[in-house]
C-alpha cells in the first residue's frame, strides 16, 4: 500500500497521523487527492504552503481558462425582500433601511450603459419577491434588455428561490445564467443561519438549484466563508458539494457582520476579518484546482475587507468580476453587510478604475464577450 492511500484513510488530527506520515500540500495538489481530509489540510495550510496553493491555482487558471476576466455589470434592482436570513442586511425584519425599487427606465439605462461599455453581460439581482407582478416585470425587462442590446448582452439572474414555472418563463425570455447560493451545504448549519419559520428550508434551496440545472441555466452557487459556527470540515464539504453538484459558476466570499441583524456582533472565537479574507482566497484557489474550467467570481465582499481583494482573488484563480452599475443614489440601500465598497460612486467611475487595477494582475478584460463557463459548454456539447 502506498503512503498516500494510508494517509487518505487517516484524519490529519488523529493521534496516529504522525505514525501514518503526513501528505504534503504539494502532493495533494499534484496528485489531485481532494478528499475531505486533504481539503481540510489545504484550508488550514499556512505560510509558504498557503501561498503555494494560491500560486498553483493562478497558474492552472491561465492554462485552462486563460488570462481573461469577464465583467458582469451588477444591477441591484430592489432591496425589498420576503426572506429573513439572519445574517443579511436587507432581511425583511430590518426596519432601519429605506426600501427601494428601481424604475424600469433605470434598469434599462443601466443595461444600456453595460452594453455601451462592452461589458458582455449583466446580473440582475434583487431581494426575493415571488408575486406575479414581479415575475412578469422581470420577464418583460429581460426581453427589453435583449432588444436594446441586439441580443448581445448576456443576462444572469440572482433573484432567489422561485417556482419552476417562474424560472422557465425567465429562461424562455432570454436569461441564461442563474446564481443562487446554497450558503452552506450542511443542512444543520444552514438551519442555524436562517429562521425556523417554515420559509427557509434547506431542501427548498437545494430543489431550486436542481430545477435551475434541469431547465438549462448555467447554474451558479456559493457559500459564505467564516459564517457563525462554520467549521473547516463544513467548508471542505462545501467544496465537495460544488464538485458533486457539477456547478458551472461560483460566487463565494467572506461573511461580514451587518449591525442591524441577529448576527451583528461576532461570536466568541469567530475568525477575524483578515482570517476570513485569507480563507476565502484559499477557497477560490482550491476550487479552481478541483474544477479548472468553471467560472469563479471575485466577489465584492472580498473588497470590503481588503481594497485589493478582488484583484487578489483574480490572481488566485477567479475570472469573473461584477462591477456595480446600480445608479449611485440607490447603492447605499443595498447593504448586505457593513463596509460595502463603492457605494458612493457612479458606474462610470467603477469601470475606469477596474480597468486600471486589473492591468496590474496581468489580466485582460474580455470586453464584449459573454465569457460563459467553459465547463457548461463542454457539458452541452457532450
Ligand atoms: N456577509 C456576507 N455575505 C452576505 N450575503 C448576505 N448577507 C451577507 C453578509 N452579512 C450574501 C449571501 C447572499 C448574497 C446575495 O449576499 O450569500 O446569497
Ligand atoms: Fe436572504 Fe438577504 S434575506 S440573503
């Protein structure tokens, strides 16, 4: 029996680990030994070993999906939300925020801006609303956005859990990607992050993801990293969930407290923001190593902790950035967490600033391209 087989059978923290010998980070990556135990080892790797993971992932990204970063102009359509997730600043019970709803004109103007700037795609995101008025409004907006861009803008939706019929209507109207984070693949942790009011069951989230896939959307999901009570084993399982579920895109980032939520104060022993940031970069890198041809977003929450957060994620394997193109006056009301960056800027300022910053990472921006998940493309071609 080889050393590695023995090691994979042995948890790293077992008292026998020394006798059984330790598998190194380089061996795990080189031989793609992504078992749960080895993923925990990667997540806990520090110093040079930690840096090695980021570097290897950066290199593999260049080899498998190239050095292009694709833009998805983010339109935060409304902060009205039927849900009440315990961590989220726009949860229904937060009475301190001013609720807003962009007008159709404002949404279409933002989409035209993305088209003019050759962003390639937009993401329409909103708090969760499920009534027929909302569903048909989105349906019509999708058609209008396709029209104003000569069918050229790709449309990603991030509008929460909806019925199969709703997902189908939006798909048929022209949206082709959907983001719905699982938040945690551990049903027990999921239930601690959500109210037990019958409206937030884990199974419903999982079902929604399966439905999106079945309909034919490029399906993206993700988790919060460093959320209250989360363990390294949870994160390792999340990575395995992404792989098993065979997702096309991922957006994940650090959990950041929002003061007007039940999780507004860090729990005792919570990881620091810096630790959550580093762990998030590592999650991006490890996932790139496990799933080399998917799309991985460098999320805004990273930038809330480190001004260069998104660029660092691009170096560690991410290839998607979502510049915020919501009209400036609304941005202060879409605060999912404290310190959200760029809330005072206008879209024009964001675009210019990103171009310059990404040049520093040796990346090229895929202007005017959809930048679809190569992973999805392969599945469709069979
Ligand atoms: N910290 C980090 N991310 C958050 N989200 C919501 N609240 C927070 C928070 N406090 C994320 C969730 C959700 C996405 C829209 O924003 O993962 O899916
Ligand atoms: Fe659920 Fe905002 S209320 S993510």
